[in-house]
C-alpha cells in the first residue's frame, strides 16, 4: 500500500499493536514543500516471519490469483515475483523488528508512567488544602424605579452575584494523636505525623522521581 508522509518514516514503525514496514522511499517535491512516499505493509506486532513476508508480497500481489498469474505469465513476471519475494525476505529482519518492538514498548510504558505521575502531582497537597474559588455571575434581572426590566445594547441587565465555583478544602492537621497499648493493656498516647499526609508526600515524591527520570523525548511526545 502506498503511503505519504511529511516526514521521513523509519523502516520499522510500531504504532499501538501494529508493526508498519516501509520501503521504496521516494521524495515528492511540490510548491508546498517536500514529502515522502513509501510502500507499506502493516501486520500485528506479534506476527511471525512468514506472516510478515506474505504481507509484504501482498502489497504487490493482493490476491492469490494475481500472484498465481505472475508465476504463469512468462519469465519476466516470474523474475519480478522472485525479486519481490527476495525483497520481502530482506525486509523481514526479525532481530531489528524485535528491537523496535521492545523500544516502542518501553516508550509506551514510560509515557504511561509519566502521564500518571503528572496527574498525581496535579492533585492538591493534603497538608495545604485548596482555597475557595468564586466568580461573578448573572443574578436576577435589574429593574428601574418604575419596576420595569432594564436593558442595554447587549440585552437584559442582570445583578452580579458572587458564586462559589469550588468550595475551600481545609488542610489536614499536621499531627494526630495515636494511642497504643502495652502488654499490660495500659494506653499510651503520643503525637505523630498525620499518616494521610505522610502517604500523600511519599506518593508525590515517587511521582516526581518518575518525572525526573523520564527521557525528554517521552515528555515532549
């Protein structure tokens, strides 16, 4: 299948659960700039060597009939078919395909981890809470001294009232009282760091560590 791209494409490209194989690169120059065309075969990333070879051959011979005809129409078409099969075998570099798949899988995992870490840090800190957010909204329509609705060039004029968009969330207490009991059943109460805050800060630190360790190419994706 012929495909076009504004950027050069690699021989092996893993997108989701599909492996795309490109060959026969041709530069296409127009008034709008340069682009590139390729022949492309698309198979599942788990496809074996035989399946990949047949998928590449099918881009030239899409049906069994067309492939059979090529083998029956004389030496020239037989040679073309053999050349296509040789090309398919040369493109089926399983070591390179496996390496590409592993890199794509690693990239996907890093992207998922990075996205989750960014979302975790976006949550408010339990030790700080959140302030109330308000905005001015239209209330009842205003009336004049005679009790008539007031209008301007944009339509009805309303009273402006302050509305709460998000209520405040109070920060948690930094410490709590914790009671434990000794072997004799005597209660011992002590002040400890709030475990919810401790857990929140630990998760935030872990998320920040993921972000710091994420390659720039993943962050910029």
